[in-house]
C-alpha cells in the first residue's frame, strides 16, 4: 500500500465515523452550536463538504480554482465562512449526501493523479499525500468540534500520526503565518501514540525538543486545545515559540481555544 493509499484509507474511516455520528441527529440537534464561534454542527459538515469540493477543483479544474482564489481576494476566512453558511442552510439529508459523494470523488480524483503532481492550495502547493492528509486533519478536527457539541468523548487512535506529521511539516509555515522569521535549527519531536508506539522526527541531538502525547500534539496543531491543557513539553526557545503558534492548517492563524481552567471559572 502506498503512503497515499494509507492516508486515504484512514481518511475514509474518519469520514464514515463522523457521518455515522451526525446521521442520527434530529433537525434541532443538527443546529446545535459547536465550540467554533458562530458554527453549528450543520456548519461543520458544510465546511468539510465545501473544502473537499475545493480540493477536487484544485486537481481537476484550473480555471475554476483560479476563480475561487480570486473570490477569496486574500481573505480565506470570509470565503470559508460563506461556504459553511450556505451549506448549513440545506437539509441534513441533502448536505450529508453531498459530503458523502464529494468524499468518494476526492479519493478517486487523488488516486487518478500522476504521483509527482502538486496541487494548488490556499497556502502552498501540496503533494497528493499532503492534500489527503490535510483533508484527514480537517475531518478529524471538525469531528472533535461535533463530538464536543454532542457531549461525547472522542476515542483516540493512531490515525493522529498523519496529523502529527502534517503539523511538524508545517512548522515553518506557522512562523510565516504569524509574521515571524522562520528560526534556523532542527526540532526533535518524540510523541507517544495512543497505541503506545512512539512517533519521532528529527535528530535526538537537537537543542530544541518537543515531547509528550501525539494526540495532544494533534489537538495543538489544529488549535483545539490551549497549550497549557496538554501533555506536551518543549525544550529550547524555538520549540517553545513553535508550540505557542503551531498550526497544521492553511490560512491565517486562528484564535485558538482558551485554557480549560479559565473556562471553568
């Protein structure tokens, strides 16, 4: 199995699990608020459908993609919010069918591309595997928002390794997105997966290190939890600064989430 097929297989599982979670909701529950300000569960699913469609367009319709980028006019968040708001107005049945169809089309489209192809995106061009990983990251992260809205505890799995990988690869982008110079030097990352296996990147001899839970690292780079609430330890100034601003998603830095202790006060 190629790396692309591996990621697509895990993406399929993430999508199916999230769909099974929301398919049983009533119309009233469908519009429950989630931790993302102003977004209901319907907005979350509409966003995933819209972004999957954008990924298909990036691979198959250069003219359509160029027009989409022009509509963004440098403000990706407004374009994303508009896509989510429009989709959230459709019925639950229609939106789930749309998302399901697009998920399958995206997997088929990525598998049909030349292996060396890089696809345009809102940040930097991406390899096919990186695009699939980005879609898995978003499905996982927005699935967390949905689960939290439903007061359900997610079940951590080793599929977070893909998100961890993307977050590490996006370290330079995180600094750039925050208007900061990209620091020189390596950061050694050693993280414990939910299975107990260890995921590592970089040289153990590096002065800067990040250690802890792979699941928590995925929460951090998707900005679903504040750094102070996570089992992550950084050594060295580069690693410390990185954990403060880490993001694995394209576009401008998000607001992140406040510390959970603060939320309880």
